[in-house]
C-alpha cells in the first residue's frame, strides 16, 4: 500500500500521511488518530521487504545530525542526490539501536530506492539489526564505519591510519607522553583508532601506557568533560592528547579552557576530525582531515550504481585522512 493509497482512504493529503508516519507533528489530533487507526487495521497490507513500486527516493540513517561530521556527509549526499532528482528521507537515531531498527523498517515501508546507513557506536552488538540487513531486498551501502560480520559495500574512514599519522605528528614534535581520548571501550571505531595510536608509539619505540587511554563516549560529551577534569588537574598529565572525534575535540578544548590552560603551551592537542566551528572561533587545531562532503558525494554515487545495477562487484573504499598542521601539535614550552 502506497502513501497515496493511504491518503485516499483517509481523505487527507499525502504530506499529512507522511507527517504522521514520521512523527513530524503539525497534524490535528483527530486526523492523526484516524490515520494511525487505519494503519493499525491494515498493517498486513504493507510489503516490508518488497523491492517493487519504489519512488525516486533514498533514505539516510545517521547517529546524530547535530554532529558536524555527519551533517557534512549529508550535505554531500544531498547535493549529488538533487542532481539525479532523488528525494531524501533523513532519519536521526540519536545513536540508539532501537531507532536504527525502527528507521530501517520505515525506510523499506516508504519503498525507497536505496539506503545509506551510518551505524551507531553500538551497531556491532545487535544481532537483530544484522538479520534485518540481510532480509532487506533493496540496495544498501554503509558509510563511516563497517558493521562487524556484515559484508556490505560502503565508504569508510581508515581509522588506523588516521590515528597512526596523528601520533607520528606529535612524536615528531617532541612528545613522548601522549594521551588519547576515545569513545566507548567496546566500540569497533575505538579499537581501530587505538590500534593506530599503538602502532605509532611502537614505530618510535615509545612505551605504551594504559593510563594514557581515556575512555568516554562518541555521543555524550559530558562524560568526556568529567574524565578530562581529573586528567588535566594531574601534574603528571600527558604533554599531548589525541582526540578521536570532532565532538570529543570540542569537549577537550572546553575542558582545557575551564582548567585555565593554553593549547600549544601547557598542552598540545590534535583531532581526528576537523571541527569547523573551532576554526571560525580562531582555534587552530591540527587534525586528520577528510573532505566529508566529497565523501558524501562518493557515497551517493556508489548507491546510485547499485540502484541502477551498474556494478556487479563489491566496492569498499577506505579514505586515509590528511594531516593538516595548524600549530596545536607543537611541543610545550
């Protein structure tokens, strides 16, 4: 059953049905109840895993639209999708597994042509999510990070190379006592970025110190603030810290400011992601930089080829970030 058919049955517009299904508001209580009642009564008519009768639409599922990392990728996807006259359905999971499952099902219900999926920090843990991926019969690509034990095409950052290059940059500027601020300890991204950090230390024969690993969260910056408060008060703190995401970099910069310390003097820092808002505020942070909009464009191009059956081969592209030096990596005075 299509949106238009539902709208005709309920005697409302397609836009109204869409707003109710996507919980967008701006619909009267009575109209909303009428539509929801009809949907519940006719649930058996939906073809959840059908690949037929799709509109020229793709769904993008992301962990957090407020994180500039994801919003920049979405810009690139949207720009290219518009060139091909594709519409976008954007779902923000707030890094919650339940919402990932919900929005994947909704995407299929909407009969989209394809899905671009960016996993939450806990996506690897959910067997139900993996089963759902294997059931869906429309093209899907992954972006940003892979999901363990799922062989899906996609565009990914080379996490290991990124933190290896950041560690090397700090060592070449005189640092030996280097800390690293990461996300959840069971996250695959955390594990890969820690591996690059360890490989960098090993190449320069610098001992690995477990106390220099600061676990926090990739999405809950307040956890990073609490951890960094104790770290920065310690007289034996590292002389440099690698931040493993843009959100963590913002937390690190704020913590340094709150501790009345100066970047490049009291502490050197480098970031895995570029953080544009910090640049606009005049804070020049050395980073492992990726053109995220170009990454988004490449993501749509790959999905489009799969939609049009223009590629028969598996395609996994890993992007190695470039190190952009802006001075924050310098040795302390």
